[in-house]
C-alpha cells in the first residue's frame, strides 16, 4: 500500500542489521524484502491473511531460513511485551481501531526500539472522495475510512515516542496523469518533490513516512525524605 521507492523495507532491514536486532514487518512491506532479509538475524512477517503468508512462504522458504510467518491481528498481536527492536508497517494502521493498534505496536516494541511506518493521510478531499467511491464499489470497507490516519492520530502515535523524522508525499499526485500529457516523468518527479517540501501542503499529502523511537520510561520517586 505504500509508495514504491520510499525505502520502508530497506530502512527497516538495514537498521536491524546495524543493531544486530530482530526485524518485524507488519502488512504489505514485501516488494524488496528478499534483497535484505538474509542479512538479518531474525525476521517475522505477519499478516491477517493466511493466503498472503502462504504465498510468501512459497516464494522465500527455499532461499531464506530466518523468516517466521505469523498470522496476526494488528489489534491483538501474538507477541510478548518488549519483543521487537524494529517494527515496520505499511498501509495497515487503518485496518484496526487506532487506539488498539497504537497500543499493541508500543507494547511489543522494546524500549529504545524503532518504529518505521508508511501509511495514507486522510485530509486531502480528492483522496477522501476516491476512498469513499471505492467503498461504494465494494473495494474498501467503511472501517478503514474511519480509521485512516490523520494529523491528530499521528500525534497519538507519537505519544511516549521520540520523533526521529516524518515526511509527507504526494499532495498533488492525482494530477500526474494529466501532467504526463505535457511533461516527462523526470519533470513530474521534480514537480512532486517541490510540492512535497512545502510545509503547509503536508497536511494534504497522500502518504507519510514516520520514524519513531520508543522512549525509556522514567520512574520518579514521589517520596522525599
């Protein structure tokens, strides 16, 4: 569901390699995963779809022996508390109740662990209309529209986390088809990149990529002698 080339799987896998850590990929972060998984100590791939996991197992099992395929509900992850050093998710935040999803991600992430997430943003009226039309066509559920991330939900996700970076992409990519009549792909990319860097347009982005680190909880002694 994430835009190709943003680097979500690449970043997560390389970070896990540098930290000699476990890498947990949630959702559809599979496009470039084969290139990097072999160098990671342990990688868990979860999806609520058994068919998706079966396809991935058939594709990777003869190549890599360090992947665990786990059926999982993002609202109730089957993992222990503080289990993962790195969690990557793409296009999955809207597939569960936001408070439950955020709570589960933070529960299974270790202190000082990293969360790298790419997902859709739900402020741009053009994208909201398109999602609603897809719902009317039976291609999207109403719950995914209601749970689609917005700036308020991003603030909730950031709670008890340190923001390392956040980037927004594509406030006007719905115009790309028209621009292809007049411009080359290279020119369109430059135009898209220009608008991506205008701060007041970030709210209307199609996608965002956020990198967070889980804070270490500080226990203060309230009793003073």
